[in-house]
C-alpha cells in the first residue's frame, strides 16, 4: 500500500487571510481538541480582496478542508472530527464553507525517520503500525497522511489547491521502500 502527505499547493498565492476576530496564532494542537455540538459552527471573517482564492485544503494555521472534500474523507475515515467554519468576505458578500479537521494520530514513525531539532524532517512510516487507518497524523508530526485509495478518490473530484507527496515506507524486513522512484 502507498501513502502520501496531503499538502496545500504552494502555487496558490492568494489564499484568503483570516481577520482578527478569530485568533489563528493559537497552536494547532489546541484547536485540534475543540469539541462542539454538531449543530454549532464558527463564523470567521476574512480579508476582503478581489483576488482571494479558496482552495479545497488549507494547511496553516490549522487544517481546513472544503465541503466536497469533507464528504470524501468522512466516507473513508469515519473517526475524523469536523467542525464547520464559515469564511465570510463582508464587503464582497462571499461565504465559503470549510471544516476544521481533527484526524487520529498513530505512533507509526519508523526508526529510519530523520529528526531535526526534535521534529521529524524526513518521514518514513512503519507500515506494520498503521493498521487499517486511511487518513491520519504521525504522533508528533503536523502532516496529514492519506492512503492511495483516498488520494485517488480526491483526485477524481478535481480538487483545487492540493498536492500529494509520496512517503517512504519501512516494510517488515526493515527495507525502506522509496515510493517516489516508482
């Protein structure tokens, strides 16, 4: 099985910016543990700009996914928690629905990972520790990992602003498989 890191496309230069009403400087870990009832949602005002782009995935300051991606991801991984957030450009009267995504964390980093100042720099996954998870985070890392079948399903929906980077895998015999060379 192949796994990929889901990233916000660096070519999206004009992604919307949140205004001061919502504090994006809180750590992603604090926001990851928010729990609200299913009926509640947050309204977040964004900077009015004629060239604002609304990609299907926002990586920073925390993971936000568009509505069509939420439907796909919740089919593949039912234990993902979503909190609805409405982005509003007040003057341009634009509302866009996003969802804060809280994914399960798995301690599946291989001993072959390269660490830099205490953080994982070069990620290698221990395939035996992943189990049946399709969408997850590695414990201690911020990146979202998705399995190949989920990537294919996302790409069939022609997403905007998402790229996928292959992740190296450690097999049972201790060999590191480089998916990027395939």
